[in-house]
C-alpha cells in the first residue's frame, strides 16, 4: 500500500470480510495524519465493536491508494480511509508497526 507515488510503502493485509479499509495510527502518522487533526483527520465519525463489545471510536482520513508493483502499479481513486488500532493488527503481527488492512471498499475498485 502506498498513499501516493512519493509516499511511504506500508505493509497491507487483505481482509475480504472487512467492508472498509483501515490504517493503524502508526501508518496514519507515516502519511502525515495525526490525532490532532493533521492531514484532514476527522475523529469519532465511525465506531467499531471492541473486544469487550463496547463501541471504540475510530478516525477517518482522505487518502489515495496505490499498490506499487514491478509489473503494473495499481492506482485506486482517493477515498476516506478509517484509522484505528484494532485487534486485527495484533492478529496479523503488526501491533507496533505501520500497517493497513485492505477491505472490500478498495478491492471493489481494483480493475
């Protein structure tokens, strides 16, 4: 995953059961977004169920999506991506490292 042609390359995991794409805060910080609202971040506009079943506030950020490849890079239009340190990042080994979980929203736009 790359936020634009000059942006950092961030490891991504595909989750076909997730309807939206989510960055963890470490990845959001790499693309210039933070909890103070930098980078167009909007806080508390989305929620997810935490492991205890209680709603956990998420943030959103507008970002383009690019998948670098030696064969054919894939560019997906700009969209609003969700930001949160969800358990899914722990489950795939990216607890403290920048990562993205690609959901159906981005996959549906892929040619």
